[in-house]
C-alpha cells in the first residue's frame, strides 16, 4: 500500500482545509472513502487515524480536518458550514480517479455527511453515519451537557480553545436538523449506532433510519464514534459500501447490499481498531 500524505483542500467558501490521504490499494480506484471526524477530533488523533488506516485496507481514504479543527483554517459551526468541508473531500477523491465515493462520518461528522448528502447537487454515492444525533440541542446525557457548556458558556468557549477547537459565533438561525433531512437523501444510507452510546441514545439512530428509509445497525456493547469503532465494524462498513455502490460496470445494488455477516448477533467489545 502507498503511504499516507497530507493534502490541502479549499472549501467552496474559501476555507483552507487539511486532509490526510491514504491511497490504500492505489489510485485511481472504483471506490473511495471521504471521512469526517467527531467534535474536538482531527485526522492526527490516534483513534481517528486507526479508523482511516483500517478503511484504507479496502480502498483509498481521505480524512479531512473540519474547519476550526486540527490543521484546517476557519472556525467550526458545529455541523452547518462543515458540509462544504466534506464536499471538498468527496470532490478531491473524484478528481483523483475514484469512480464511486462513500462519505463516512462519526458523531459531528455523522450529521455533516447526512446534511451534505441531502443538500448537495453532487452528493456522494452512498453515506454512512456513525453515532450521529437526530436533533439539535440534545442535553439528555451528561456528555452532551458538557458539550453544550463548551459551546454556550464564555468559560466553555475559552476551554474549547484549549482543546484545539476554534468556535464560530452561535447560530443566528437554527439549521434544519438531521432527522428533517434524511428523507431528502437521494443515495443509499447506513445508520450505525452503539447501544451503549453515552452521548446520543440509540433512539436517535432508529428515528434517522425510519425517517430516511436507510439500513440500521445497532451495535451491542459499542459506545461512541471513532474511539468505539472496532476493526470488525470498520471492515463491515467497507464491505457494505462496496456491495451497495458496486463496481462501475454493475451500478448500484440499492439500499441492502450488506451480507448476512454484516449484522453480528453479539457484542464486539474487545477488538479495538488497530
């Protein structure tokens, strides 16, 4: 496999973005993955990097630092303007020769890939949303109450800078929530959620799947986002993506390309991504 390399992208609004390209088996390719991380993460964090490296065993991968995170410019809007960031990653993979591109997002990134797929004139060929909220302003868990403290309180916003996150001003208008967007997505979608997620309840994933008509994987024993993703789960996501979008000469197989072993019957708690 080819070695990972840094790339610089430009979002449609001019924001400079840093990405990490892992060519995997090589470019050009029938399939590529554009990956968006969770809030406070970036492509250099070990648990994010492990997911990118595991996916690259199957196809080329481009992980992008969302605006206001990592080595990207700008300030994070926590899910609104970030759709431009994942759009830049999808476009770059297509420019590199990836015939089909699947957008994969975790937590914040999970809501971003849904938003992009629903609103873009050039959506990805399929979308995988892991550990995404269904609605904004969720405060049902201690973890999300801490997130809202970071976003809303002066001391919290100052603390966010210490975590390496640069925040844009609060929303002037509340954007459309993920659950209101999923029915507009014109491509296959897969919703993945841990049954032990400590940020968002599994009911959010059920609601997203029912509203959008996409596949739903409820993962026993899994907590939240990249840090909870196992090699087995990442491999299954890659297999679902390849089976769903299909090679160029076969076209899409629709919404249910997963095979039987893509739905485990028991928990997968110990085999962390490595």
